[in-house]
């Protein structure tokens, strides 16, 4: 029995062969806009009346008809709802079958054909065809024109064209499309993203003259030994001519090959494009040609003869209101954001993007790994039984997918690697895809991470490998592959991390350490952070606040929660702290100031570009952020990969590093000297800071004491002893304690909590790893439910000393805590000592610090330390030393799932003030970390979305000695050993005073 078309694994029927998209002057008609739409609950016996019978201009709502924009997903327009799963198929694994419940959208519209449409003119037919093109329909669809069925197609992110010229008539025509949510194609589209359906990319009618320039294949290489470009363009049919005026080609034979001395090459750093025109008597096609040669040579991936390093991201297409239906402005925003954050590469995870995105990558300069629309990950859950990658019945479908990917995108210079897909196990069909790719386009390497032995790929690729493993691979010392016969082959291949540094929630930590490995080992040619953007869906709460939904928010019976929110951008494209960190870690120029000899080491980490597009400046600031001196430096003439050392002498004081006042800081900055297409002159590309003063010769980034606003300095005037008042309370400087040691009032503010805390609202990374997760370990150890027992509280000479033992129920392990309170220079001084008691072996703490909650309507926070954004011990490259201020609210980072956030590191002093400028000042001796929130850590941990949190009237401060690292364990390794916070005897010293 023949299977229904939407269940049959066969890819499509009736669609013409795939081809490259060029900009043709032949007429086109956009069919985007409002279509009539109705959603049927299943794909059963629907008949074709909706498409065949004449339909009214305003269809009956009784029959379920309404309007829907094209392009769009129907679930984002009130029809059905989005659903999110990562690996799991949301239907039984019963290939190629799909459930009877198969939401099916019926679309139809009328359109008027322009009177001068080719082929319609009266008299002798000029000949020619018309194609109806769909750039993306999820997941399977059947098409009718003027009531005649044209065929059907699968491959949601692939283009399909149907021949319609013979059916068109002058004036009014109709087009109808039936789209099934589920199809055999869904088994091949198990990417980690929302399940969203419909016609989500454009629909166009394209006139094709005869002869037409239907498909062209541009091969444009660049020989780094001669500087010559070679251009050879394959076209279909005779009589095609080529013009590339800038290269002196006029009316040339496109086939060439044309050897063109003195051609400027295309690279992601220097995206030089040449305008070319192909023409016949009937059609002109505009192309933008970039000359570059990609090769795997001597175990390295090279472009134009030089190895490259990917500073990349994985990009899903996402918009918080429109899902994967992106407009060009959004695509451009992505490209500009990438370029401005030093990103040089994109893996189009896990499907070919909208074609406009690749145009933008060509134009602005990004290396692209173009990935086929393929993922069958859900079969892993059944031991890969029935996986289409290894089943001959699916061979045509898989081949069709890679062919449509390569054919559509083959003329983009930015595309330097083809990727077969993602997480689809392995099997002969994947190998066949690789062989087809190589035969069709021998000039680009083939990538597929799932081929663990690298038997049929040209790059060795892994995801989420630990630093240790990357180091071993870098040394070509990795264990042999499962098939030892492939050992020599794989060991010779260049290595990339196609995914690493899972950017979910707060993090990732450990980026700097990965980058050092990329720089240390030639074989390790960089990687692609997972992933670019959180796929949150915009919603509005009852009180009007905007929030972003993730898995489970649409009552999906099966879902993977907020695993869909793991990007470097928040859904509205605000950069997360993770993106700022990444931009700093991957900056293409390294500046290292040496305090010992007052010099600056400059390393050009570009792969191709010199530094002549940059300007270098320096600025010396005192500990209040006042600029003492500034100046510029001559930009050294450094080719890519070279380094040099510059003397840092300038300005009236001579060398700012050596002779600067104590406690001052030097910032050196490399900015764009002139406007680039992606950023204006002055845009900062790289920077460095160091301690500059006479007393700060270590250069360590910890603020020196002595800030004017820092106020209290130890031992300035005699200490006032504690006093017991008539009520039996103990008064110490600006504080009042109960006789048993509880801090009740500070600087005139009532105190709700003031005690040791070692827990944090778990981050997504703390929660990663299930039962082995840090959050579970901490929870089992009871760190979220510690009890405090006062051992003693006594006036002790100049101070009031309170000793407690802090421990969890059902455990004999504890923390001996001593609060040494005393008055100092009008402030309350705290020396908080913590000492582990019992067996803490193997346990690291989330943090160690004082939890302080006071009744203050905080409005503004100022501090001197690292900022302006949040930072943690393994994610703080992007934080700069300075005097910062921020509205209180803005200190919270709105991760889609609320969690620990907002830590400011290495702070010398901080002030928390209300609207009237009154409040609390905290000074470190020497430094502390702080987070300030209008809710407790417990409330933060309990909330599922930021808009569920409301201020409780208190200022909640975490004043910390240290935090555990962040790591990347939401998918990947946890914090590195050097970033763990193992308990040991430690002390935090603070001064608290009124403002
Ligand atoms: C990878 C996968 C990605 C994504 C990521 C976790 O295994 O390739 O698509 O699921 O894990 O966010």
C-alpha cells in the first residue's frame, strides 16, 4: 500500500531541481502578505476542495477561516501552541509514521498577475517558464495553483520550486497550500528548538525567461603564492557572457578559467567582494564574487594559505515574536552584533539559514559552516534503532537535503565548510551525503561531528569536550578512535569544537582557558559557543510586564524546560554578560601592560589583517575614576600573528605606569581608527588594564586601598568600646545587637538578617548533570537549609564577639563562625572568620559571605571595583576596574530562569542609597564581592520567571569573600579545579557605615 505523501520517507514530488539563488532582473512577484488560513486537527481525509473550488474574498469564519500572515508560524498567531523538546520526539518513535493528531494548516490566497508577465502577452509567446518558490515551510506541504495540484515537499529549511507557467492566467490566480505539522520529515528535524509550523519564509513567483540563467556555480579561488584570483563559472546553456568590470572582464566566457593577477582575496576579516554580472539575451544575474581558497593542508584548515581560528557561535534563527520567521533587519542585527563582539564565525545550527543571512555574512565578513537541515537525535533514546541515517529507505531523503543545501548556497564565499547535519548518529546515508558533497564541490571540506571516528569527514569535531581533552587533542595525543584503522587519518585532521561553552543562564565559565588552548595548539582551530540567542517567546503578564516563555509554559505534556534559553543574547537581543565576556576573551589584539618595566606587549591575533585599521590610546585614572592623564600610542606595524613590545612613556609625568600615583590604574584601548561597515570609528576592539601606581607593582586587578570615597581606613582614630544600654542591647558604633548577638539595627536601618551564608540560588550550570549536579550535591549537604547555633556572644575587649556553629539537619559537619564586631572610625567593623568543622572533603561551597538584609528602599548603587557588569571568578575577563554606579534594578541580570546573578567582584567600597541619598556604605579590607537584590536568595531560587519576583521591601545584600566558579555544566564540564571554592579557614573583613 502506498503511504500518504506526508508519511512516505521520499523527499518531494513535483518540485524542480534545486539551484543557486542569484539576483535576476527577470520579473518576480512576492506572494508574502495575508493569506486565508484555517487549522484542521488532523491530516486525515481532507479532500482538496479548499484548493480547487473558487473561494470567496472573505471566507466564512464558521468554516474556521481567518487570516494569517506569510511568512509566519501559525502557533505564534493563536492557532495551536508552541512546544519545546530538545532530544525527545514529541510523538512516538514509529518511523516513518506520525500520529493521527496532526495539525494541518490550509492556506490560500488570490493574486493578480501583472499584465506584462512574460508568457502572457498576446501574440507570439515569448516562451519561458514561471516557478513558484517556497523558501521554507515546516514541515511538509502540498501545493495547488488555480486548483491544480503541483506536488509536495519536505525539508522545512530548504527551498523548493514548482513549475507553474502552464497554469497561470491573466489577472486573478489562486494558490493554495496544505501544511502538515508532522511528517516523515519531522524524524529528520529533531533539532533542539521549538516545534513551530507553517509557511515561515517567503513565497515568490519567478518568471524564467528562455534561455534562463537558472543555476550557476561560481568557483573563485585565490592563490596566496601569486596573489592571483581564478574565476570559473559554470552556467547552464550556451550564450552566457560575464562582466566583472573591476577585474577587466567584459563579455567574457564565464567558464574561463580566468586567471586574474592582483585580485584582492575575500576573508572574514577583509570581505572583499567583486560585482559580477552574467547575462544572456533575456536575463541578467548579479553576483558578488569573493576570491578565496579553502584547504586542509598538513593537518590544518587554511584559507588562502593561512590557518584560521574560529571565534564562533552556533546560530539558530530566532525572534521572540516571530520565531524562525526572520526579517532582514533582524538578520543584519545579528551580523552587526557578532562583528562588534569580535565573533568571526557562525555554524548555522542546525539547518541552512534564510538566504539573506549568508548574503550578509559575505558582505560583512563571517566564516560560515553551513549545516544541512538534519537531526535525528531522538533515536538515541531507543539505542539508535531505526535511525534514518543508517536505513536505506531514507537515503534519498538525506541526499535530497544535502543537495538542496549545497546547491542553494554554493556561491557564497562566506561558506567555507559544509556540515551534514547534527546529532544524527552515524550510518551509510551520512557517508553518502559526504561523498556527494565532495564530488559536487571538492573545494570545501565536509564536517559532521557525529562521525566520531572521522571516517567520512575532513575535520575532527567534538562538542563540549573538557579543557583537558582539548589539550590532549591539541597535542595529537587523544585516544585512538573506535575503529583503530582510522587512527592515522583522524590524528592528521584539524580539530574544531563545533559546540562548547554552553551559554545557558549565568555563565559560561572557563572561556579564557579554552581560548588559551586554541592559541597554544595549532591543531585546535577554535570553536563555536552554544549558542547565539535564547529562544524565549515574548509574553505579557497581567500587570503588563513582558516576559519570555520557555518549555513547559504552553502546558506541553513533554518538554525540556528552559534548556531552550541558552544563548549569548537575551531573546530581545540584549547582550548577556556571557557575550561581553566572550568578546573580551576572543579579542583579535592582545594588549598586555607590564608594570615592571612600563611596557605594552601587543599581539596581533588576526589571521590576515594588520593593525592599521586600529588606533591605540591610554588613560590613567585615580581610584575615583578621575582621568589623570591620557594619550595615544603609535600603532605598531604588525602583520597577523606577530607581536611586539612598546614603551609606555607619554604625557607630562613620563611613563604613566611607573610614575603614576599610588592606587591609580591604566587602561589601554584599541579602537577602530575609521568607520568600518559594521561599526563606527572609536568602537573598542580590545583593551587591557593594570595597576599603575608606585605601590602596585604586581599589576594584579584588585583595587588598591586609599580611595577618597572609600572613607574608613583602619586605625585612624581610637576605637569606641561596645556599650550595653538600658534595654540590655549591645551598641557597637552605628549598630545595635541583641544580647545574644543578633544585629538588629545598622546605621539607623532595621536589620532583618545578618549572618553567614554559603548557598546561592542555583544557576543553570549548578543544576547541570542531574543527580551529580553541584546543586544536588549542595542540596544533599543541606547548604540551602543551614541552622545557626549561637555558641557565645560576649564583649571582648574592644569588640563584641559572637561565635556560632552553622550546620545542616542530619549532618555532623559544620562551619565554626566567629563574628568579630567592633567600632572603627565611626563604622561597624566585621571580621568574619569561617572554619570547617568535621568532614568536608570533596565538597566545594557555592559561596562564603555575609547575608545582610536591611530595611532600605534602595534606589542607587555606587561602587569601586570590577564592573560595570556582573562577574564571577571564572568569567571576569570583561569586568574593568573603575568607579561605577547603577540604578538598583539594573544590577539584576534577568536570566529567563531566575538564578544567582549580579555579582560584582573585587570591590573596595559600595554604597547603597535610597531616593533621598541615605543608606549604607560597605568598605572592604581589602576587597569583597557583592550582589544586591530586592528579594531573598530563596525567592530568587523559587521563581520560574523574572516577572514572578517582587520586591519584599528589604535590601538583600550578599557580601562575599568568594564564590564557586560557574563552569558550563548545563551541558559540558563544570568549573575548573582552580575555580572551586573548597572550605578552609578564611576571613572576610568589612566596614559598615551610614551614608
Ligand atoms: C548539543 C546539540 C545542540 C543543543 C546543545 C544543548 O548536543 O547539538 O543542538 O541541544 O547540545 O543545548
